[in-house]
C-alpha cells in the first residue's frame, strides 16, 4: 500500500496482522498482500517491490487490471490473486464521501479469506459507532459482495 504525506510525495505504508503481539517496527520488505488505494501510484513508484508470488493485489479502481498496465505483475501471482474494486465509488454511494478504507477492507476479506467479513464489520462499528460506522459497514459489505460474486470472479 502507498500513502501520500504532507509533501504530496508517495511513500509505502505497512500493516501487520497476527493473533499474537507484534513487536516488530521495521518495514515489510516482502508483503503477502498489497492494497493500492490510489491507482495513479502504479506509475509513480514501484508498489510491487517484494510482493510474494503467492501474494495478493487489490487495486481501488473501476478499471480492469488489463487497463492498468500491470500484466507482468499479475502473471507472477496465483490465478485470482489480483483484483480491482471500485472502493471509492462504493464509499461515495454508501458513506457520502470517497473514503475507500472500509470498502477496501471488505474487498480484502473476499479476496484473501485472511479476515472474515463479520470481523471487518465489528472492527468498523467499534471504531465508528453510529450512522457513520453503519454506512462504512454497508460499503465494506458491498465491496465484499462485488468480489465474491461469480460474475466478478470470472472478470
């Protein structure tokens, strides 16, 4: 994943997940999954550096992977491990703002199975109680369903 700092320069951002305590503070050099919130970063920096061959790629866009000039990376991944999802559009529709985070988490759950959708929903509700949280849960569910549907998997 990459983020843009105050100087508007893209930089990578990391997230670790484990059932036990994580005490590591160094960057992740060989990620198991990449979530690209801004597809323009695909041309700005090498977001794929170190991605494992069995890894996952999720890109926030309404375009198809073939339209993103990432064929060489996708070819190295296992079948079905690279997908796109219109997370910003889903957030705009359900939350009223183009904030893709919750929708991307829902899509990540569908793509990888690493986290369950009900766990994503519970975490969103815990962080954002009330109508804001519920709207984000709806966006996450919509993204999950967009990737989990047979028609989307065939694309």
